[in-house]
């Protein structure tokens, strides 16, 4: 028996947004993955990879697969799901590749099921994918991928996601071709925080949220400061300090490590500045001699896009 197929484009995302470790994230208009999903008469989840990355085919070890298994548990009337995955967002890039795989898969199947699950339930399913990817169920890539825009994850248990209205922002991302595993980048973090640092961080997070809501670019810029995570993680990314300093000289409002890295992102008020920032990033990594990819894009307010269903 043939079933309907849906094609979805889940977007890349920037988690943390500098000062909001594990609680803030936003979606990007580019790059996006392409996933095709169909219900199947074969029990469980079958995965076909349509790219060069050789991601695991065992659903329990596959980010999309783990998310789909969680969804199947909540949909006993659905026998099986077939997923064909084409990754465009490079795994390990720090722009939410695993979240896109997990979120895209559950949003696609939900579309086939006439949207029986809420966005919040889809985030819950997709977080099983993040657990496979990094050992931890964080939602700061998943939530913006599913909701679009800028999201605040006030709490994971119970899940409490708040969409934040934000002004137009242009985003420049550089992905230096070095490997930083999220699990490792979490392992090296200190488990204790000094009160004086916590106070600065609280001020910045509150300032950033207020800056988004009030569309106050200057406030956004001066709140993009992280005194807790960035000083530890930035040593894993050669050229980080220089990229940050020179991007700001080129007019960026600010930025920092995207998720757990190695990508670095910068926010700008307009496209011309975002392009000047891209040039700066290219110059730094060319001089250091590390290959890189760049993206110049804007914040995606739609989340996972359903491209076709037939
Ligand atoms: N908040 C997570 C971290 C995002 O920084 O470890 C990982 O992409």
C-alpha cells in the first residue's frame, strides 16, 4: 500500500545566543536540511541516507530515529515510519545539525498525522534525538527549529518555551573545519559559578531579552557578553578572539560561539554589515590556514518548513 510522503526543510539554529547557555536560541533561514517522511506498514523506523555523512542507520543511535521512536511510542496506531534524510547542515558544525534532524523528522510525521501533536510535544520527542547526539536533552536548538524565531526555554522540566519577538537581524556564521564535540565542550565546563559572574550573566540575559522585545539594537549589542561559558570554550576555537574583535570593528552588534562551536556567529543590523563581517571572518581563517564555510542569512521566523506533501 502506498502512503503519503512529506518533504520538510528543518533550519539550522544558533543555540545559547552568547549569554543564554541552554536557554536561548534562534533559527536561521539558511542552511536547511531536506527530509522525506512517509508512514510505513513495516514496524519501527527505517532510515535511508541520501548524503555523504554515513550517519547511523540504527534508529536508536540515529538522532532522527530516536526522535521518531519517541513519537511512535505516543502514537500506537502508527506502525512504522520511513525517513530519507539529506543533510545540508554539516554534522558537528555547531549550528544545530542534530536538532534539525530530530525536529524535521517529528514535524514531518506530525504533518502526515494531521498535526495531532502540539509543538511542545514535538519538542519533547525531538529532545530524545539531542540525547543521542550529546548525551543531554537540551532544547535550545530544537525549540527555535520547531517554533522559528528567537525562543527562550525558561525550563525543561516542565517544558516552558517562550517565543520572543525580535527586530530584523542579519546573521553571519563562520564554520571553521575543526572538530568540537558537544559532549566534550560540555565536559570541560566548570560546575561552579562565582556569584559576581552569575550577576553579570543575569544582567546580560535580561538585557538581551529586553533588547529583542524593545527592538533596541544597542542594548542587544552590549548584552551579547558571556562571562561563564565562552572563556572556557573559546580556547577550543583558534582565531575566536580575533574574529570577535574584528567583526565588531566591521560593525557587528556582537556575537560569539554558536552552540558548543566550532561555528562563530555575529549579529548585524543590515546585510551590508553582515557581508563586511563575513569578509573579516574569511580573512582571519585564511590567514590562520584553517578551511571554513560561511553563511550570511537572517533569522527564520517560520521554523521547520513543510515543502510538499503528496
Ligand atoms: N546549549 C548547548 C551547548 C547547545 O552549548 O552545549 C549545543 O548545540
